[in-house]
């Protein structure tokens, strides 16, 4: 990973999940009770959870509806004397105003952390994602361009943080035998079984088992129910994930190229049909995890896609995905985040891995449902 990003080995740490990388660097930055961390009000619930687990307060900033990222000006307005870190999110592979946000933080002596869980391998203004801020964390979970089944990585650009991160990671626990066995089975099943006519049945089964805590899932039930840190949260990466990662990185460039080419074709279709799309200037360099699309009736659109056997994501169904109930336990007031709240009611994510012609034929057939 260090070689791919062009950094030194000691700048990289590996974890059971990406959220553990975020938790680790927040601890290393000595952020805790009484401190504030600014983050987008359009993210996964595990992100503010990491902030809350260290006793700090998440401060949410609304997003720009055209980029799905936070503007530098909005972040600057949210700063207080208690602000200790700013989290800059790479959304579905897209970054925006990273340099401007980092510059604001440096003037104030505030740490910056890039959330690149969606953007490994992509770049912004000619620099790889995750290399502009004090630290960045990545995810290598199932749907990512670089996947180890589940997993995460921390990259330190501020070299002064290396000794404190090493002290924190020295306390990581090792994944247990059950964790490793279940993950190996899931990796095998994804490689050999999760395809064709078995896809939907196995996907529903996996999601059900994950919610019940019977398999290794993206999030445990505890993480989705409140702000209490799970007892088995702070774990390092296993050898099974490392072996999967070595294989995955050899395929990464081909995956990124395919996703970028498919994203461009989708983008061109949206231009031709005068539909909502990402800004043209954000298109070329990014690693597209998915292509965001705004639709008039999301539930109906997703059901039509499933009926047509077309996998489609629903990130994010709320400003703190996937929480649909009250977000107040996480300190988020949707009334203060009108853009994030509105977009979370109508966004779907287009797959960019498979044959794009089938996807575009689907969009053409149901274009009246697209904003």
C-alpha cells in the first residue's frame, strides 16, 4: 500500500475496518471530551461513532448538492475554539475543495483527516486521494475498487503523528479464529458463488445474517443502534485480508479504468438527456465507487432495478446512513442540513463494474423517473 501511494512503510497502518483507522488517528491526535470534530452531515453512521467513542463532539456541515461534498466556506463558518479536526469526505469517489479546506485548517492549527473510504486509487488535481491532509483513512470492504472483504487503512502525511499512532495501534487486538474463518468463507463465496442467478438470493441472505450478527458485516447491530463502542471494535487486519489485498492490488488499475470509462459513458448519457449529474470538472481523475443519480421515487426505482436484475446501491438513505429513525443520539439535527436531508430521499448509486450498455439501456427505458 505504501508503494502504491508513494509513501514510506511507517506511514501506513492496517485495520480490521476503516472506521478503526479513523478512531486510531483521532486518539493519536489526542482529541477527546470537550473537543469538536467537523464532518459532513451526509455520511455513514460509523464515522460520527468513531468521534463519539473517543468522547468528542461531531459538528455536522451541510453538503453542496452538486458535488455531495462540503464547501470550504461552510466548514469555515462552523469552526469554533473547540474545533480540533476537520474531516474531508471523498463521496462515491469524488473530492472537492480539498486544498482550500486544508489551507483554512493550517491557518487555525487544526488537524485535517481525509475520509477516502470511497476513493482509493483516485486522484484530485493531479494528486492521489488521501495525500493532502494530516492523515487519511481508507476502506477495503466488499464494494470498493480495492477489496479485502472487510478492512481499512490509515495513511499519515503528518510524520509527527507516527509515534503516537504506533502507541495506539500497539493496543490493537487480533481477529479471532471465528472472525478469520467466517471472513474466509465470505471471500470464497463472493468469488465463486455471488454471480448470475444466485446473486440476489445470496445478497439478501448475507444482509440478513449480518444484521443478526451471525457473519462479519459492514456494521454490527451495536453500531447501528446507538453510540456505545462494541467490545470487539478495536482490531487489526488479519493475514486473510492481507493475502486478499495483495491479489486485489494487482487488479486495481484495470478495475479503476473500467469504472472511469463506464462513469464517463453514464455522464454523457445524462448530458444528452439533460438530467442531473456531477459537475464536469470533477469527472476525469476520480476513482468512481458508484455514480450518484437523483430519482423521483427511490423505492420504486430500486424495485424496478431489482426486477430487471440490475444491482443498484441506496447510499445514503439518510444523512447518517443507514439510520432511518431519530438521528439525535448522534447529535445531528436534520433541520440544519437541508441539502443532505433532501438528497438522502432521492439518491441511488449506479454500478460501474459490469457492462455499461445494459445499465444505459435501463436508464433510457426509465428516464422519466430520473431528475
